[in-house]
């Protein structure tokens, strides 16, 4: 079992975590789409704190000796998952920016040519 | 009333011609703009060939981003009303005069073409109706305004909300959230009975697989939207 002092600390931590996320969402400094993974992680952490039996089952399943180690493994797994989503988001945005720049350059060429044509007609 | 029809189109090559040709020949009093949302079929080529009014987005932004482009265009070209219809021919433009009339008389800031007022025509699948009723209840709970067909993409807004939407429009699955925006800004929403057709070609953007994600995302988005206006509204 997790010691009750630790459970209280973790409980406070998870509440802070949710308050912070909601605050950022409310201030519109976070896009909800990218925050879903954070919210899911928070919900799972909350469930583990309120029902530590689940954590014990999970830890046994993985074959980890100590419950505390299991908790760390879980946190680490979530961090990795969040980092991976971040990398995927960044990669997709890189691709989009690339296309945008390419389109922009082609458009610039078209406008330049149109302007030149226009000038020739006038001149 | 100078009214712009916004037609977001993502891979609508099969439908777009029919929709727009119908607009041009039967409703020449309305201006329209197609927002080609980075389609990878030949929507772009069809639009160029037929010389439609079109904005081509180089990247797929999703329905929210595409529609917002339309609202920006409406704002910059001084339209007094903007209506959004789907590029797949679900929405019958014949109702538009009636919807605009409600808007013009000042009875509403936003008029929603609703399937569920008279309960006629294509009513969507049972599961979807349950989802729509849930979102409708949520909207009522959050804003005090009941909109029966809260996911309807057929909607007219006046100049005030063109300007608001041009600045701030939800990104994906925007329909219910956009109505929360209207409600929290104190806009009046009226539902206008329409009959919708079942789409003929292509697939609806929301497949069954995505619906759980859809419900979670939209529920959260609507709640957070309401939350972020909470304090501001009290200040008034």
C-alpha cells in the first residue's frame, strides 16, 4: 500500500495539476486538442490515488517488487507518452510550415510576374 | 441585406459542382465563397475550371479553420450576414430567404437551420440523435439557451458575430462550441425548421470510430469555453 501521507501529498499535487491546466485553458494559452493527453494522465493519476488497490494490481502485473517503484514507472511512462505526442505535433507543424513557405514563394513569383506584365502594359 | 454564403469543402469534388451551380443559377442574389480546405482530390481544379469564387488553403486546417477563413473574408468585404452551408449538398439554400428574414427583423443574431423543430426529412441515425440531445442539454446547462439541433452546420449570423467569429472560432468540431460563443456574448439564437438531405456522395466527416473522441472533446471544449467567459460576463 501507499503510505497515507504520500497519498495526501499526491492528491494535493494532482489537484494543483488540474487547476493549472484549467487556468491555462481558461486563459486560452493552451489548445484543448493538445491538452487532452495531459488531462487523461491526470485522471489516471487521480484514480490511482483514490483506489490504490488498482496500483497494486498493476504493479504486480508488471512484476515490480515495490509499489513506490510502480508509481514511478507509471509517471515515467506518462512523461514519455506526452513527450512523444509533443514530438509528433512539432513534426506535423514543421511539415505544415514547410508547405506554407513553398506556397508563399510560388505566390510571390506569380504576383511579381503579374506586376511586371501590368507595368509593361502601362509603360 | 448583403449576404455571403460560406462553403467549406474538403475533398468534395463529387458534390461541389452541383451545389455551386445550383447557387449560381437559382440564387444569384447571394454571393458565395468556397473555402477549399487543402483537398487532395481535384476540388481545386474543378473550381478553377468553372471559375468559381474560391479560397484555396494550401494545408488542411479542419472545418473550423476553413469556416473562419470565410468569416474573415466576410468581415473584410463588408458583408452584413454570413451563412455557412456544407459542401456536400445537405443543406437546401431555399430556406435562406426565410432565415435571413428572421435575422433582418432583428429577432435573432444567429439563425440555425434545424432538423428537429418540425422533425421532417433526414433525422440522422439514432445514436447520433442521442449524442446531439446530450450536447443540447449540456448547452442549456452551460448557457441557459436550448438549441435542439446544436450540431447543425447550417447557420446564419449577423455582422456582429461575423466580426466575433473572424477573431475567435473553435478549431475542430466547431458547431456546438460556436453556439456557446454566441450565447455567452448575449446573442439571440433562433432555430428555423429545415429539411436536410442525406449526403449523396462521400462520407460524413464524423465516422462512428471518432464519435467517442468527438463527444469527449466537444463536451470539454464547450465547458471550458463557458468557463473562460464566466468572469468576464460578471464584470458587465
